[in-house]
C-alpha cells in the first residue's frame, strides 16, 4: 500500500515539471507555426515525446499496461542521384543536410501522434486533479484508470501500426532481395571458378586425345583416364553446388535429418535434438538449415570449438533453434562472422537471432521464427474445456428468446399498437415499464450472443481466428 501511495505521490509531483513544460511547449509551438520560427518545432516535439515516453514507462512498470508508441516510422536518409546531387521536390542540393531536415520536418508535422501528445500534455494535469480523490482512496484503481487514460491518447493507432508494418515489410523485402542476390553471386562464382574450369579442361583433354589417338594410343589412353578422373571431380563439384542451393536430404527427409547430416560431416562432435511433430514449409526449412550450417561452420572455423549442441523445437506455431558450442567465444555480428547474413535470412520470416558469446565461451545462438509452422498445427492447440463448452451451448440455445420474441418482436407490437399480448412479458406490465423491459430484454439477448462468441475467442484467439467464420462464429 505504501508503495502505491509513493507512486501516486510521484505522479502528482511530476506536475511541478509538467505545468511549466506546458507553457514552454505552447510558446515554442506558437513561435514555430505562427511566426515562422520552424527551427523550434523539432525540439518542441522531442521534448513532448520525451515526457510522453516517460509516462509510458511508468505506466508499464506500475500497472503492467504496455502502451505502444504510436509514432510513424522515421523517413529514410536521402539517397544521392547518379550525378551526386540530392533531390527534394524540384530542387537539387549538394549535401543531404537540407533534404534530410525537410523530410524530418514533414514527418513530425504530419504525424497525428505529434498533436495527440500535445493534447495529452495539456489535459494531463486536469486529469490528475480529477482523479486525485480516487488516488487517495483507491490508489491501485486510480493508477489503473490513469493508465487507461494515458493509453487512450498515447497508445498506438491502427494507422500507426499499419505504417510501421509496411516499413518493416519493405525493409524485410530489401534484405531478402539482397540475400538472394548474394546467393546468386556465390553460385555463379562457384560454377565459374570450379565447374566451368573443370569442363573446359576436360574439353581440352578430349581435343588432345583426338589428335593422339592414331599417333600415340598409349598417351591417348592416359589422357582419357585423366579426363574420366576430371569428370568425376566435376560431378562431385556439381553435387556440392547443388547441396549449397538446396540439399537433397533437406527436401527428402526434412530439417531434422538434414541437420543430422550436417553434424556427421562436421569436424566437431555435434549432437542434434529435434522435437518437430510436423515439417515446416520448404522456405522455412531452407532458412533454418543454412543458418545452422553457417553457425556450425563458424564454430569450427573461427571459434575453435570441439563440441556443439543443436536443439530444434516448436512451441505451437513458433520454431525455435538453439546452437551451443564450447569455442573461445567473442562472436560479434559486426566483425563479418556470418551472423549478419543469418539475420538477413531470418528477417524474411520475421525471425530474430539472440547471441550470447562472452570471451572464453561458450557461445549460444538462439533463433526464433514466429508463426512459421503450418496451420494444421492448430489441431494440437488446446480445445475449450467441457464446462465452457456447456456454457457456450446454453448461451446459443437460449439467447434467441430475449433477443427476438421478448425483445424485437415485442417492440414491433408496441410500435404498431397491436392488441394481442400473448406470451410477451413486457406487454403484460404497466405502461411505464414496458419500453424499459423491452430494451433490457434486447440488451440481455445481445449480451448473451456476445458472450457466446467471446468465451472461445478469449480462450484461444489463434484457434478462433483460424476456425471461426461469419456463419459459424464459434470453435468446435
């Protein structure tokens, strides 16, 4: 209780800073918008956003309510043209300074969250004073109400979430395109430097055999033997390139057996633990396979590791892979160890990579790919308990009665002044109670319908989203 009162006291004490900040912020806003002193606008926005972010952190820490930031994504840095100039609208600039400033100004002034923050800053002291009695009598409930108020004005909107998602998808698409281009260049380099050179050498050898077959048959036979050996090496090289594109064992046996094959070919002693009831999709398998291959290669080549453990598991529709080795540690994605390439590969599936590699080891890399497993995994999701299923059945079986016969139909009889009362409860009551009873019946029936849909939806949202339809808004 004392801690809650301390939080309330801290929240109210912030008014000492907040009230002068409102005055300064309004002055800067008027000067920048009304008098053309636009250079004051970005500092004013940063100042207000700093206070808003402090409020979000306090509410998350005190009440557990996570208030998502609503700001639109920052504009990308200006890109020079082929002639080295930077274009903004119809004007060219030698340096990116002015285009970057213009983009930032436009981003700040067109973001609705900028003005919502200002509106919240002005009304927040009034809201704190209004909730002061609740803070004193029921501090926990008062903080919760204040957190809901903060979420109303400072929380993310559908437009901001959509804009950030579009930006994330663009960045992911660019990363996937760059990764694909790098992979194509690697395959082209392998074919050019290896297979193509061997095929050219075989052709030259066969040409020499053609000249020597009549004059020196023994030399021709020796060259043919070399050509046969070279063709075998070329076939091995082609198989290696094919395995680098998509290993046959991955396509035929799945991710688990493909990683076990990697473990057998590794110079380290690698143990593999796989817990996947079903196979992921082919692109997911390929990304996970090459990520594990790169990690094992790094551990053996750069980390001096002797043993490694690969754990592949699932949690509902999420795929989780952990690779641990006993190497020297000190891995850093910024040093070109291949970890950045793995991150780019996983980014195509919204995957993340977590690295723990202290100097001296061991190194643990965890890869998490959310929602990448097939939808038939939904059959393994927990179903609605029996008591809730019975309750939902009763709601669907009885909700129609107050909604329609005792609600809408009685209202129609009341509007057209029909004399027949039959079994309509509201029409048998005194005149002042008839309309309140009809409205109460309709409200009761609609509430029962909503509860019948909400109970399975809240129990398992993912299963409900996959199985519910407009004609069947419940889970079997």
